[in-house]
């Protein structure tokens, strides 16, 4: 007989009336790990040791704002009726695509201000972005969110998942696809490939374009399994549309730059 354990409490600990949630701790851990990996490569590639810190001071808070704005836009039917809830990010409601858009825009203007190459910087941090996303999805696990449709316990056992993951996927009487795990694994594979691609010494910008394509392909298919998607029109899932557009743009830029960029600066070039 299978014993279903109690779900993990999403609140890690409390400080008086302040609840510190696992979601926030895991997101912070992802940022720290991403920073450590990127910082070493930034210095190796000739950047000042404070460059990445200065960038993140702007990028992290703006990413949170961007993630919230993106979510609110696609849930405007609700928030237009409850405007006081727009700033209540602690009650949930952020979207990774909004965070990425805000972060990339921040990086673009920051690199222009510092007279450095946007492509060089984004190539260096591409693996770290995926590290943050790999770790961050476990915050969804702790909250029992971002899961897929209903499945049987047998299905999850056949995936050879440990009991603590299977039990956490038991939500209100049913088991669900651990889509957070699918995406986390997909992102981790992408991290490994990107780190290996550093040795290949691709043209500058292509590491970042690979990241955009890799993440978007995985997100497109995994999003189709989720039950909590944001929708553009009718049954058209916003994340899938954004993923397809991103793939087309990334591949188009790759081809265009391969044809037109002369001389071709490579990743390891100073």
C-alpha cells in the first residue's frame, strides 16, 4: 500500500509576521549559483570583477518588475477589477518570459553605457541564465504549481522518481505531471551543452542565440502540458507563441550574422 505523505510546507520559516518561503530562497539560490559561474568566466574573458555585480544590481530588480508586468498584462481581466492586487507579487503571479525580456533590455542598455559588447556579455552569461532557470523551477515544485495534467501514481513511479517528488505531485486528491522537473532537466542539459560550446569557439553572439533557441524549444513543448498557462487569444498559449517567435528570430539572426558579420569575432577573442 502506498503511503501519501503530507505536502512540503511552502513556508520555510517565519520571522514574526514575515513568512520566508522556499520559492524565494530557491530563486535566490539560483541567482547566486548563476552569478558564481558567470563571474569566473567574465573575469577570464577580460571584464572587471565588478562588471557583473553592477549589471545585476539593475537586472535583478527590473527582472522581477518585468515578470510581474508581463503576468498582469495577460491576466488583465482580473487585475483591471482588482487593481490593488497588482503590486502584491508575494501572492504569486510572475512570468519568466517577462523577467527575461526585462533582463535582456537592461543588459543591452547597460552594455551600451559601458561601451562593451552586448553579444559578448550575453554569450558569457548564457549558461548562467539557464542555471538560474534550472534551479528556479524547483521553487514551483515547493509551491505545487506549474504542473501538467493529471496522471496516475503508477505513471510517476515508472519515471523512477523518488517518493518525495511523487508525494509532492499529489495535489487535492490527484497526481500531476511534474512539468517543473521536465523543464529543469531540459535546462540543465542546455547548461552542459553551452559550457561545452565554449570550447568550440563559436562566433560572438551564437552562444546566446543557442540559449534562446534551446530554451524556447523545450518551453514550447512543456508549456503544452501545463494547466496554468497564460493565454493570448482563446486556446492560444502565450508562452508557446513567444517561444515560436523567439526561435524564428534567433535562427534568423544566426543566419544573417553568419552571412554579413565581417570580420567574424569569436567567443574566445578578446
